[in-house]
C-alpha cells in the first residue's frame, strides 16, 4: 500500500523542507570551511595552497559521488542511500 502525499498537509511541507536542507548542505559546508582556511594553515603548518586543496577535494568527492549514488538509489531505494551518504558525510566532516 503506498502513501499519498497531500499537497496542503504537513507531510508535503516536511518533505519540501528536507529537500531544501539536503540541497543546501554542500554549499553550506564549503561556506563554513572558507573562513577556517587561515586557521587550517596555522594549525597544520601547511601552505595556503595546500589548505585550499581541501575545498577542491571536497568538490571532487561530491562530483564522483553523483554517478555512484544515482544507480545505487535506483537499486536499493533513495532512503538507505541517503542515510548512508549522510553518515559518510558526517564521519568525513569530523
């Protein structure tokens, strides 16, 4: 039995909010790490170019995850792939 999402009800608004937050997550991650670049340089004793490499590697990882997560979500469903991906994102952020 499938659940229907009502357009005027709370379930529709909750899903819309979830999609908006998940869409904004990569941009927020980059925007939060940019002010930390000088601290990364001083804390780790690396050059500014090496610290900026963390942003580039984030974008490469984000780009490479797209063709992997798409087929996986088609096979196993969106929810498990999303939860696992968010878990990997959280662990990598630590």
